[in-house]
C-alpha cells in the first residue's frame, strides 16, 4: 500500500509562526477532544504579525479526501511526498506528507515510519500512537498543516481523526559552524552564527543559561514568514526597548525578509543618516555580552547575523576582543580606533585643504619636498585625491567580490599601481599616495563593517567640502557630523550617549576600557532595570 | 508654549550653553579692550564685573522662579496680559537676533580675514548657517548637548595657550593697581559685551531638568566665563608689552602666532578653523532662542518654519549687505546698550515689579 504521489503547490500559504512545543520524547498521546484543542489554542497564543482569525477546523476525515485535497493544494510540486500506510499499533489507515529535502530522511524512516508500521502494542483506533519524535503538534486546520509542511515538518493524517499531527522532522541543508568572516577575533570564540534561527538562539543560550533570558517570537513576511526572535533578559532589559522593537517589527508588511539587513532598513530610527544605528554581529559571544549589558538581540531566521539594539556611536568602536585581552592594551586599541576613525574620515580632506588653501601652515622644508612632488602632477589636488580614493574603493570591492586566490592578485596589481606606477608616471604625487594608504589602513582597523562604510562615504563628503572651502569646509562637515551623532536615536536612546549627553560613568568602557572588576554596573546608556551586574570580584591584596 | 517632555536640559548643558553664548566670539578682542582702558590691571576689571554679571544672572533666575512651566513671555501673558507677553517676546526676539547677527558676522569676518579671503561673505554665511539650522531645529536639548560636547572637545585649548608663556614677562602685571581704581572700574564696562547671553535663562529655565539647581548653575556658568576671560587676558597681558597689545585687533588669535612646531607653521590657521565650533556656541543657541521667541510671537508650535525664514533672511541680508569690521564694531556698541538694558536693567525692574506685585497680592488676600 505504498503510494508515492507527486503533486503540486498552489500559492496558498499560511500566516503565523511555526509553533514550537517540546513534548515527551517517546510518548505521543493526544486525544482529539475539542475542548483540549481550544486549550492548546490558548496556550499557543504567540504574537502574530497580523491578526489571523481563529480558523474553524476544516480537515477532512477520510484518507482519499485528504489526498485529493493535498493534490489540489500542491500542484506542480514534485518534491511533495505523500506516503500511504497502515498503522500496526491501532490498525488505522494513515497518510504521511512532507517535502523532500526540507526533512530529515533518517528521522522519517526510523522514527515515524518504522514504529508506526512494525511496532505492535497500541490500543484501539483513536488512541495514542507511538513514534520516536520529540516534538509533535496536532492541527485541525489546513492553513496550519500547509504551513507545517512548508517549514519542513512531516504531517501525519490518520483516517477518521479530526486532527493531523505535525512531526518535527526538519532537516534542511545547512553549513557547519565556522569562524565569523567579518568579525574575526584573536582570543574570542571561533563560532559564528548560522542560517538557522533556532541554532543561533542556542548559540546565544550557551553563554547565558539563565531562566531570565526571554525570547519574543514574531513572524515577518507574508509570503515566506521568517521567525524573528527578540532575545532579552527580563530582569535587566528596559521594557521600552522591547516594546518599541516589537511594534516596529510588527509594522513590517513585506513579502519576505531575506536578511537581517533588510529588517534593519525597516526598523532603524533615521534611514537617511549615514551612520548605522543598529549593530549586526555574527558573533554569539558579542551578542551575549550585549544582552548582558541590557540590550536586545534580534535573531532573524535564515540570516547569519544578529541585530543588537539599542546601540550608541561609541559601541561601534568596541570589539569583543577588548574584553579578552588585558585592559591596558584594550584601552590603547580603543583610542587607536577612535584616532583611526578620524584619520579615515578627515585625512584626505585635510590634504586637499592644506595643499589648495592653507599651504602657509606647512613648514618651508616640507613645502619644498611637497612642491617638488606636486609640481609634476597635472591634476588639481581634489581631482587627484578623489581619483586615488576611488581607486582604493575599486580595489577594495574587487578584493571582496573575487575568490580568495584571485583576490591576492588584485592586491598585488593594485599595490603596484597605487604605490609606484602612478607616482613614476607623474600622475599622482607621493604625498597623496601616503595619504590614501594611510586612510585605507585606518579604515581597516575599525571593528564594525557598517561604520567603515559610513566613514567611506563621509570621507568623500568631507573631501568635497574641503575642496570648496578649505578648513572652513572641514569644520562645517565636522559640525554636521556632530549634529548627526547628538541628534540621532537608536531605538529611542540618544545615539551620542555617553558623550553627548555626557554620562561620565560610562566612559569607563568607551574611550578607555578599565579593568573588568571596576565595571560593577551595567552601562547607563542602556538604562537597564538592574544596574548592578557584579559585586567586588577582585581579591584583596596580601598585606605587606 | 508649554515645555514638551523629552526636551529637558541638564544643569551641565545649561552651564555650558550660557558660558558658550557669553564667551563665543567676545573673548577674542577682550584683552585688547581691557588693556586699552584699564592697562595691565584689566584683569581686575574682569573680577569686578564678574560679581555684577553674577548678580544680574541671579536676578534673572529669581524672576524665572515665578514661571517654572513657561518661558518669560508665557509668564507675562499669564500675569500681565497677552500684549505684555507679545511685547516681551518681540523684545527678546529682537535682542537674540541682534546677538545672533553680531556673532555670525564676527565669525564671518574673522573667517574671511584669516581663512578664506577670496570667498564672498554671503557664501561663508550660508555655509555657517547650514549646521546652525541642522542643530537648532532639534530644540533645546540637542542645542544643549551640542554646547556640552563642543566644550569638552575644546578642553585642550588652554594647554596650547600655556606655550606662549615661554616668552612671557610677568613683570608687566606689576605693580597691581598702578593707576588707582578709576581705570579698572572704567574698564569693567568693556565686560558688558562679553557677558551678554544670560537672557537665555528667560527661555531655557522651564526646560531645566533640575530647577532647584538653577542658581548654582548660573553661578557656575558666570564663574566659568570669568575664568576663561581671566586666563586669556592674563596670557595676553604677560605675553604682549602694555603698549603693543592695543595694536592687535584680536590678541587671543595673534598670541598663537608665536607658537611654532617643526611640522606646522602658522598654527593660528587651523586654530581659527577649530574656533568656528566655539564661535558657533554663540549663534546656534541664539538662533534657537530667537526663533523660539518669534514662534511664540506668532503662536506657532513648531520653530522650524521660523528657523527657515530667519536663515533665509540672514543669508539674503548678507548677500546684499555685508558689514565691514568697522560697522561690526558699531553694531557691537548698539548691542552693548541693548544688552545692558535687556540683561541688567530690565530684569532689575521686572524683579522689583514682581516683588511689589506679590506683596500687593498677598495684602489683598
């Protein structure tokens, strides 16, 4: 009685979330009583993106009807597998439907099909079924059934029962855990996030095995709902943030969210600002440490990066390595990064301003060397600088897009072109090459990619201002940059905190990184409900 | 116009805002003016006027204590009638506009002299108005944050001014009070212009987060102002000879000329560029204050419309007519008279009126 049918999908799709219930690993016993189902509905009240009305149970009870309905629903779907079987335990007929490729074959064969067909000892028809699947949810509506099938569950329909059982046999292609690509760390953990939301949550939970770590699950997207989970510590994180985040995510009404970056566009406070207002990280340890400071983490299923909110400007200069190295070097690196930010943003602009407007500030000897080098160059300083900066950007993009072995070639060719040939050909001055190399390297030491991107654009704006108005232009650019930093908000929190508004206590982990045993409180900038995070942890020194 | 929640400013922001409006552009020429009238004892004039200005700002705070939830025009409209409120709003609008225009034209003139001699003045004005508009439109809190941040960012400047002390002659200061007290007291009037800006309290008081600290805050702010002036004046007095100092229009800038490093000459050029951020502490807050008062006058909730109009007006005005350095000095004289009446005399009259009014009302009860 094995029948394999290839049927097709209509575009009918369900709303809502894949509901997760952990039941007894070996026993599955759920009688199809109506009141019990209502009870389930009540427990299963998970937040929905849009209010779905409580569906009336509409499942057919007879196997042929069910198969026919399934075939109507899933037309042109060769990967849908419909397997007829008869259950040995109760003597009932049944049908198992699942999408090949989204499910784990081993699990279906050994945990579902085998026990149902070969293990005796069940009761009357309608009584419990024995399967070695951990996680089974009964559904009575087609909408839920379809959603379950599309999300990788296999669904068991039993003849003359009002409900179908969604069995957790998920198993889609997935890569192994790797070192984070964008945020490598020297001493931190070497696990990066994956493309499966539940696994990412597990990675974070490994760092915070605490009951207070709560997860709010929402579904975003109409056509392909992605589960979006907000992780926070209930007794630490300010409820305002969670509320704001939830409201903003619920307001999203799109087909599909492919990546965290798309989510950011919909929920960030000011989309017109150059500065990133949310951090997306691919490091579980970084996410966990941010949650512990009182922030929220947003895990988007199918995306390997996790959002952190709210953040401030200075958070983009923090790296998880700061806390795993000794505080003195961490402090040094912090200051180095801040300096690098300004160099990367301002240096080419300063070069343009000095060479074209304020050459009187250069001492005579330096001016002569500069003049020698500049004298042969036919281009005005601004064109020279823009040309070189654009070359740098092209090289950088080329390096990113190309596979690693070819990427090296680009580096060599680019290095020679930038480094020597242009100078020897008299196209660009020596000093300009130094400036470009310096800005390039400075922008590489910033730990956050989004901030680097902002700096790259900022640089060009400042260069234009400097070419038009010299130092005055740069200062105007600087003032506008300050305006952005002090006026922006991230999830309602001031972006400039702890610098403007000044919170002196938070400077301990901003411009410097003081020893950990001096940071007994959580940062004020997250306005955490519980500000104390540790007691005196440093042993008392031995008396002399 | 009631205070919206989420616009409060902290005491530190208030202190720095007041100090910023006062110090801003005024500090540049102060040592020369003091030296012209009071000679090398000019620094004592600063101390004298410090007491006076502190008294004036305390009076202003005393007045505002009667109106914890609204600005001065609000209070006047409530107690004396709508037209009194409108008159005061108009007066303050005009006053802040003059303060703003003076600060802005001074900055433009200095920029033009030192940094961009070939750029037309109106272009520089438009350029400076750009960040002004961007910051002022956000309201008092962001303006306060801006002032605070700029003050922190400029904390290194005094260190640089210690460098000219290598060539300083402290003997210039001696003997103290060499010509009697007369020139010192005459010199104190030069301090009127550099202390203008206390009137900001008329608008900002309701926005204060801790109103009970307002008195302490104005004392701190006028002391901070005094310290800045004292420091700069003393540096200039000991660096220049008593006769030479009067030759420099802006001795605070000229002092820097003596500093020279192996890697940078003419250090005053980047300094003046950076000083633009400090000058902006005059025009950005006053821009906000002026538009606040004018919005009140026209009963507008949002200041942005007024802000845009004012920016366009200033830009147009500078396009058709750019004041010269001399005309700017004339304007300064007008401003001194105007400021003296708005910030010193008017509050005194108002306070005595309020005291009388309260006493009468109590008697009637």
